[in-house]
C-alpha cells in the first residue's frame, strides 16, 4: 500500500514537465553565456576588431582635454627635436639639398624629376602659393609638418587602443609615444652609422615624409587583416590615400607591407581566421598596383619619361653593407633588441598576434632588401636600405603596442611582471641612445657626415 501511495507524488503532469524543461533551458543558457572581457584584457587583434560588432570603422571616443594637451605636447617636442635637426641639414650639401634641387626642377618644368615626387611637389606647391619665401623654407615647413603628423598619429593609435585601460592616462601615453619615436639602435657611435637599422634615419627627408603615411597604412592594414568586417568608405579612402601618398613619398614601406600582408592573408584564410580581403584590396593592393607599377616603369623599365633617374635592380648580397659597415650581425641585433625581447619573452601570445606578425614581416622584408638588393648604377646610394629603416620604425611601434597590451591585461599585483620590466628597460635604453644621437646632431648643426668613419665633418 505504501508503494501505491507514493506513485501519485512521483508522477509529473505535462504542465510540470514543461515548466521543468523551461527551467533547464534557462539554466544552460546562463551557464553557456560567456563572460565579457574588459577592454584592458583584449589582445591587440581583438582591440582592433571584435567579430561581434562588425563596424566599418574603429570605435572612437571623445578625447579629454588632458589627452589633447598630451598629444600636442608630444607633437611639439618631436617636431622641435627632429625639425631642428632637419632645419640644419637643409643648409648642407647632402640629400636635403639634392631634394631642393629636384623641387626646383618640378617648379620650373612642371614635370616630376623622380617617381617619388611628393616631397618635391609639396615644396614647389608651398613656394608657388607664396606660403614660403624660398624653396628651402618650404622644405622645412613640410618636414616640420611631417614630424607633427607622425607624433599625432602615434599618440592617436595608442589612445584608441588603451583609452579604456589602466594605461590610458595622458602621461602614460605621452611617455610611451615619446619612447617609440625616440628609439634608435643601441650604439655608442658618434654619428649616424650604416649597418644599423635606424627608425629615424635623420639625413633622408623622404623617409621623414614617409613615416606618417607608413604608420597610418600599417594601422589600416592590421585593422582589415585581423577582422571580418564590411568596408567603410571613409576608412577605405584614408587607407588608399595613405598607401598612394606613402609610395609617392618613398616606396620603401610599400614594397615591404604588400608581400607581408599577402603571406598573412593566405595564412589566415587557410586557417579560417577573421580577415577582410576586400578591404585590403581596396586600400592596399589596388593603389599599390597603380603607383608602384608606374614608379617601376619610370625607373627600371628603361622606357620611363622622368628626366633624372633611371636604373636597374641587381641581386648583390651585402655589396652595399660590406662597403660601408662591419659587424653586421651585432648591429642587426642591437637595432631591434626591444622587439626581439618582446617576441621571445611573450612568444606564446606574440606568435598568434596579427599586428605583431605584420610588423615583424614588414621589417624582415625590409632587412632582406637592405642586405641583398642594390641598383646597378647607383648602388652606392643604398636606396633599398631605407626599407629596413622604415620597417624598424613599424616594428618598434607594433612591439610597443603589444607589450603595453600585455601589461594592461596582467592581473594587478603591485609590481609589474619581470618580463614587462625587462622589456621596458630595453625600450628605455633604445630611447636614451636615440636622445643621445639627437643631441649629437643638434650640437653638430648643419654638419656633413662621413659614413665610412661614422663621424661629423663640420666646416670651420
């Protein structure tokens, strides 16, 4: 009888079963719901693109007055340092003076004397519009503007990535941007020395003009490479203009980022990782094909119409480097000690980070060109060496962003992890060496350089 009495209590009605089923579904949904990561714990790849949002543009906030002041201070300081150096170099007989002569040819004839003519066009345009009293003054204005734009873009990139993290204060971003922009090879040389890869090569005005376009192009490439998103017309136009303007300033970066992006694009498509081939096609490859194709035809085809520069590309491993430098392996390592430390100490995370992968490939392509390619006639000019220099600049920027991201995602325990401290100390050493070289240039104002002896030659 007891067992018979228990049966009605154990039996479930259809209504109770439906209620129990609904409760089970709700419980599973709650368990399966992912935890939202705070912005400080996002990887650089996720920070540049979160698959759930799918916007065509990064999500910008509104900078505070403190950030605006910090960005302005960084721009003024960087323009004051490098602009003063460039101001003096325009008085010498080196590369700066040669580009003023090119600008005069363009102003007089209306035809670009070389395929990378943007610097000359800007100089001639400022002078022709009576915004500068001379071509030299116009050149100084252009380079000052380039350094200001580079500093603002660097601060802007850091602000976009870290505005909602613990590292988003104006002072922190100012110091990070300053360290990146001052960083040079770890060296005790008394002047610019070939064999190192200098993120700021000082004596090459076209490289100074290239830097803001290279930084903008690198950021846009990483954005489209690391996420699956629709194409925003505004960003696509900015991307395409940065690509074209960078190549017209100096094609050194474009010949690095184009093959580097192609390799990563194939890799990510093969693994079905988020990427946007259409964005890369519109912003990078179509402008690159048009501008680089025209530049190659003008310079290396033998049929170009520019009046000054014709040559051919030759395979000559270490011909230029061995002529001017010794100890190449040590100089290579001392040029990129900070990025090497970041990659080694954070290998597990670094090997999966799209932005850092892109930065490293850009640099490696640039270093490869620097060591093995020359121009047949003007091989002593080392024109492929500047690809390694701009690649080093991008590598420092990408490595610093990754390093800061690792710091912001670490669990706060009072002191920073030893890896973060070691990388920070190495970056500081690069920045100190850069500040020392800046001081040498400022105290040898307008002096020429002996690249064999790595010393300044000043006229009495």
